[in-house]
């Protein structure tokens, strides 16, 4: 049982962080295990509601790869990836839009409201939030996969001003004269949204503890990295494989003016609260 003294310590430790971040924007990219496990999902919702209640402008950007895979399987369509990105033909794009902007987005909104919060579901097409152009990868055709060319954050700011948590799925509209919708990588879109909102923090929730010096040793977690140290960590192989694009999103956010970026373990219950309101933090901070 936690003693009264321990409870007091927790609350006192949280106070300066509440003061620091009240009125500031924190963008959270939500994906991985935290989206699949019921208890972790509930913890994330509670964290976001609490952050909102103490005055933090909380924004949730979500992915949904496993759900898209399952939906494609139901219609007998095989998931195809090119250089790590989902090939998205016209039929796949329809399913992506239905799953991301429909099923997953509205489920998250419902969970936030059941946790005592106020939330509004948006996709990148709403209010002209995300505009994209067709993306190719090393010359390879990816279908209707897009690269964000412009962000209009006004609808996000309006939703926050009304006291709601924006829940954003990353489907974008094409530019002038382009009638297509595009599937956007959620990590990349979240970083760009953080820049557009002049966020104080950008947090990516993942399925790993953070950046490890040795991928086989969880105790080798690197808690803090400076922006200028990243090239050397890539060169020595510490940053490799799937961590490269995640770190790249963090550096894009930093270069755009976001003060702190984080890669945290979404498998840890209430990881967001630990990161935002405690001295301990979780995962890796890049600043």
C-alpha cells in the first residue's frame, strides 16, 4: 500500500510540471501495443483526459496498421509493402479511409468521452488540415501514399479552444486539381502537426523502451540525446532499422521549433503521465 507520504511526494513532484505545461500544446502519436491492449488503451485515455483537465492542449494523432491489415484480410486482399511503406491502390485507400477516419477514430473518441473527457474526431481532409502530393520511394510507385505539402491547423485550434481533445487520423486531400485522397504515415504527419501547432512536446508511443545502446539489453536505454549527437549514433549503428524514421520525425519536429521530443514505451501503463508529470520520465528524450 502506498503511504500518505508517498502520495504527497507524487502530487508535489507533479505540481511544477502542471505549472510548466498548462496552456502549452503536447502532440501525442498513438500507435503500437497501446492501441491493441484494452488496459493500456484505457490508461492512455485517462492520461490524455487528465492532461486536458489541468490545462494542457492535448492533441492525439493515431495510426492503425494492424486494423487495416485485418480489414484487408476480410476482403481477401493481401497487404503489400514497398520499402517499409504500405502500397495503397484505390481499393486499399477506400479501406484505409474507412478504418482510420471511421472505425478507429470514432472508437478513440468514444473511449476518451467514457474516461470523462471531451473529444472530437478529425481526419486530415477536414477543414483542409492536411494537403498532400503523391509520394514515391526511391523511384518506386506506392499508389495513393502521400507526402504532406501543407498544413492548416486552424480547425485543430478551434477544437482545442472549445475544450475538446482533437483525435486526428492521417488521411489527406490532394492539392488543387487533384481529386484523390492520400494515406499519410502517422509518425510523419504527427511531427508536422506538432510543428504547425508550435507544440512544446512531441511524443511518439512505441513498442520498445526507447533508444537502446544494445537492442538486446533493455537496461541500456539512453534517456536523453542532444540533436547534434544523432549523426554519430546513426553512424555507429545505435540508431538503426525501425528507429531511424522515428528519430527522423523527432528531428523534423525539433528543427521546426518543438522544444522537446520523446520516444516512449506505450507498453508501460500511464507512460504519458510518467513522462509529462514526473522526474522519472520514460523512454528517450531528444532535445
